[in-house]
């Protein structure tokens, strides 16, 4: 995640605009259709976006993946109950999961507890699916009575279920349903497994605790986070990353085939953002969830470069290209192909829709993308000519062969930068190349140290000044949506307790989701995208000014949708839109506005939210845009 270099086009001399009063003449003939995939979601597992976030699993470190036995850090999120002692030992639950938890009990009621991802929500209206594997190193003389429960950190039990464990030395899975009798007042709760009549050693592994998931998807998504994303009206989902695709080394890269099948067969990996990825949220879960959400896939493939700086040599790329080919085949191949048949065996015989495949991530770091792009795309395009492959270098730098059909461009910068670069794509040649603004966000006030600390200007949560400047920038993306086919704020998600990046579009903890001011900007654009873009005179706001606009037409119901962003922190802006057709006498106004540094936080989650109202309008529509505001005016045709 780095800011874009270059591409700053300033053309104020071409524009005639007064800050006090602007008149905009709207042309009734559309210049182009709005890209149907224009607004969507960029995802990678950063700041527990996946494990502990979107992925519905409630237990942290559930299978002791990628940890060193005997090390106390291997016990993270686990704690003894009663007088029990705990240790992670080498005892393979499966070929993918070499470690287990050894619990030594000495008294009735001893056991083990898990704190979840810094808390566990307990809801009496939910039924939880719980499971774990167990075996006894030395078989007891009879079955052992155990209790699985949810309780507060102070010991209040909200629900429990009893289970009898056979006296076996073989790994055995227990599955049960846990329904709390009462809801917890907060998320400061634990999952517990205790033993009423056993003293000795028991080995445990591959725990799981799932609440109901969004859409009822098996091994699926957390309901409130997924619904908040659905409420954005997104058209696409870019996955699985992002830096988290690449791996710190070649061996720790994300590999699609290691994320398939039963959870007990998924080894997990060392994620690229300082924590272990369970890979419970795998390629099949991504594809099925995207389908459930009605989105398009922008699927990334690993392309021979890891974050540690290692590039696979040109003559050694073959196996990695084949792995990428198989990933695509799994998604779109028919059932006569090996990986299409594998997909069908998991319950989805029909191919998924994948029209976009991203080759690597931020490959301007590598210096080797020229040969890697050529090798990957030459082979993959031959097999999948209908898929559009996206390049991830700087736009047109270096020169790539074959010539990319599309580029993924990223930018993190100041609010000022975004307002000044609202005309970013206006000067781009219309030559068939399209662009994905895959990561963008106003993240700091400090242009000389964009990625610094909060003390150095970094935003912890999106602020109003940044969000409104992003809106100004998005006016340009909408205006150029004949070549900008997709755009997504990044990062999408971040846990408030444990994160590696700020700000994030949506913040969350174990029980709540916090919608940022930038979330509402994204939502207002996405839900009011219209069908076609109407050019105006002047056709854009002054990049050195403070007023920006975009006008689109909507066919059903027939309406003009006018968006106005005012980035001035103190003064309203007067603007008149001369519309090409007669309109109704009233319109709907949705407005987001607030103080420059205002944020929606866990303490003040609704400090700044959109406000809807009805306003009087005419074909000559006069409007006053408040300071630091985004206004969306939906004007029905007469």
C-alpha cells in the first residue's frame, strides 16, 4: 500500500469558476454509460479483516496453526480454567495440523477457555455450532463428562451443553449446538471446555465456534459486517489481496489450493500483517460469498514476487503459472476439468463468474514484473481469452508485453491531494485500456510523511475533511467511468483492538460495526450511481478550488442525480444547475457534513451521518452546498 507517484494534472487555466457563484449547464446527451462495476470492495486480511472480522469464526488460535509447540505464545487467546495447566504439543490432528493443546486437569471443573478475538458476543436468539477434536494420550477407564459453555470473564454462565467423551486414544471430533439461555450485556466473554470427573491429560485440537452467518453460508461470514458491506451496494470484490497475497517469502505466499476442503485439512499460513491466517476463509468461501452478494470477482493470482524482495527467476516460473491456471480453472472451468470437478464436488457444479484476474500486487516494488507479466499473461490469456488480466505496476511504467488491457492503481495521500487530483483521468487517452482505482484513501494531513503516526498527522479513523476530499476525487472517477471501470476505498476493514493500518472504511470489535464518514461517502456514490454520465459546462470543478460536481441520469425511475462536494472548511458554495429537461417541483437531498476533524468512532459511532430531506427544485436548480459537505440531489423528471 503506497501512494501513486506522478499523474498530477493541474489545468485551472482551462476552467472559469467563481467560488461565490458557479453556474453549471448540464448537457442532455450522455457522454458515456456509467461502468456497472464502478463502486465496490477491496479486501485483504489486514487488521483482522478476515480472521476475527468478516470470517464468522469466533475462536482465536483455534487450531494452533503455524506455532511452535512449548512456546507460551502458542497459547495466545487460551487460558486455563480452574487448576488446569496448558501446553501446545506436537500431536497431529491431521497432516495439515501438526499441533494440539494438552490440558492437564487435577480437579473437577478444570478445563480451558478461549477469549475469542478480544471478546465473544453471546446472543440468546442465536444457536452456535461448536466443535473440537480430542484424544487421550492414555485412555481413561471410562467415558469422560465434559461441558462446553459461554460465560463472562467473571464466571457468569450464559449457556452450556454437556457431552460425553469416549475413552479413546484416536482423534475424534465432537459436534454440538450451543444455545445460550440469556444474552450477555457485553462481549467480555469466553468459550469454555471443562471436565467434571476427569483428572489427567487430554489432547484437544481444531476447535470452532460459529454463530449464524450472513445468508446462512456454511463456514461463512459474520452477519453484521457482511450486512454493512451489502448496504454499500457494491458491484465487485477484490480478493484475496493486497500484500497478504504475496507472502513475506515465496513459501509463505497465499496458495489457493491450501485453502480448500475441510477445516482440519487447511494448514493456515504466516500472514503478511503480523498474525497467522487460518485460511478458513478460502477460495471457495470467497467465490460463494461474492455470488451470494451479487458482486463480480476481481480475483488475484500470485505472480512470482514476495514482500521480502524475492522474485522467481524467469526460467523457474512454470509451476507458479500452472498453480495460477489451476486457480482460475477451479473458479470457471467446466466439470470435465480436474479443478472444475473439484469445485463441483464441494457443491458448486456451475462455473463461477470471474471476468477479471489481477496478476500480482503492487509490482512496482519488484523490478522483475516485465518478464513475469509476459510469462503469466501469455500463457493464461491463451487458456482464458475472455478474462481481462490486470497489471499492477505504475500505469505504463514499465512498458509491458503483452500490452495490459487494464491497470490497478493505488494512492494514499492527503485530503488536499485528492481534491487537487479530481481531474486525474481527464487527460487519459481513450485507447481501450481501462483502469481500476483499487486502493485509495485520504489517510494523513502530513504530505511529507503520509504513513507516519497519528502524532505526525495520520488519521486513526476517517475524518470529514478527508472523506469530502475523497468525494471530490470520486467525482473525477465517475466523470471518467468510460475508462475507470472500478474503484474501491482501502483498507476495507479493521479491528479496533488489534490493527496494522489506519484509517479503515469500517471498524469493528467483537460485537459492533462502526461506519466511518468515508463509508457514507462510498455508499452515497454507490447507491446513486445512475446509468449514464451527463457532461456539463464547465465540465469539472477547479482542482485548486473547493467546489466539485457530477451529474448522471437514471432511467428507472427517471431522474437526474446531482452530486456536489464542497471542500471549503468554512464557507458555503452557491451553485446553479441548468438542467436540460423539465423536472418535478421537489427532489430528495441526502447530505453528509460536519467539522473537519470529526470522526465516527466506537465512542461516538454516529457523530456524522447522512441526513435526508425534501427540497424545492426547478429546471434552473439553485443550490447552496454547506462547508465541508457532500450533497446528493435526486431530481425526478417531470
